[in-house]
C-alpha cells in the first residue's frame, strides 16, 4: 500500500461494499461508516493505512475532542474505525488494529434540572378555587402527591407504593402523627424522611375524602378507577398541572426530587443529611447537588456583586 489518497479510498470502498453486500447493513448505516472513514482518511492524510498506528489514532481523537465534538460522536467514529481496521487486517499484512484500546473522552455529567424555590412552591401550591366551589377529590389527591414529592424528595415509584397505614406487606406509609414518611427505596432499603407542614395539611385533606380502593387494597393514592395510582399516571398528572399553571419548564416527578435536594442543601449545607433523606447508598451520588448549590451561588453573585460582570 502507498500513501496515495485514491488508494486509501479504494480500501474504504471495498470495506463499504463488504458491509453492504455481505453483512447486509442498511444504506443509512453504510453511509454513516462512509462519512467516518472518509474523515479518518482526511485526518491521516500523508500516511498510508499501515502507517496509521495507535499514537496516530490517539492524536486524532484528541484533535476531535479539541473541536468540542460530543464524546458520543467520537465514540461512534472510533467504533467505525476499529471495524475497518479489523477487516483491513484480514486483507493485508497490518501489524495490529491501531484503534484497539483507544477510548473516547468521558462525557461530562449533566447536572439534574431543579426548579427555583419560588417556582417549586408555586407549582405545588393549591390552585385558587373558583368562586363558590371547593376542590374535588382528584385535585386534593394531586395536591397531596405533589406536595409530598417536593416535601420529602421521594422517587415517583416510592410515592406510588405508599399505603394509607403500616402493614405487613406495605412498602411505605405516612405517619402523620410523627410527621414522617417511611419508604422502601432501591436495594429494598427502608428509610424515614420528614414531612413538611404544607404536605401534612395536603395529606390530611386528601385522606378525609379518599374513597375506599376499588380492589380492597390499602393504597394511599388512587387512580380515577379507584386502584393504586401508577408512576406513569403521576408523571402525566404533574406534567398537565405544570402546563396549566405556567411552569417555566417541562416538569416531571424527579425534578421535584432534585429541587428538594438542592433547596435543602442550599439552606443547610448538610450533604450527609441530604444523602440519608434521598436514600443514596453512596455520598458520591449526592455530591452532584453541591454543583447545583454552587451554580445557584454563582448566579446570585453575578446578579448582585457590582464587580462580577466584565464590562
């Protein structure tokens, strides 16, 4: 093989033909391979395929990363390149696959979305009743669920699994007298989380009108059919509630859990307490909220400090 670019592209064409005719890959997939391999040919211009070694691939990967290319895209390119060199090794005297062992840069962890304190309070606050009307059972059920999600940072599955009272097979329940909720989280681990005054009031209002479950069970929160409400229904109800009340973003149950954690940490600074209330087995899972807390502080600083912004 020579460093002639036409010769390099000929090998790519032969590989693509093998993908198309023998492996029967879709035209879309073959086109994606073609783009990735043609880019590799351009990046390694001046080298024939036998001269492209492990260090060349690492250098090219670093170049792609420096262009701010998404790590997932880099990983896809590396996969395409690796497959090509595996095939090329069977066609030529290629010493080794130069892509073997080269990994894409790690993806940056995205911070969870959390509402501001004002937006969270406004979202879970009771709707203003129309003149002469009182909230119905469905609205009281929703309000109790949303308040409890934000008050205690529950997972939506934990909320759906709550029973009205403690029982032999209960995964969780609310102890109103003790102002706490007992839930069974991941790993079948049980934890106790405080319940705030607003959530206690909402729960008491719902329990006062809660009908007997249609299936004779003990579920705390019910669907319109009188059975235990599902996590999917809770998600749908919260989304519709947020849209109807002008929430600034698309809201979902886990966003209220993130908001709970972020707001408690902002006020207390006690990461261990937040870890226990969230039911995280490792403190590293909870540490993401320290970044949210710093993000909040940075925003306050940028808005408030007279020398924060560059003129």
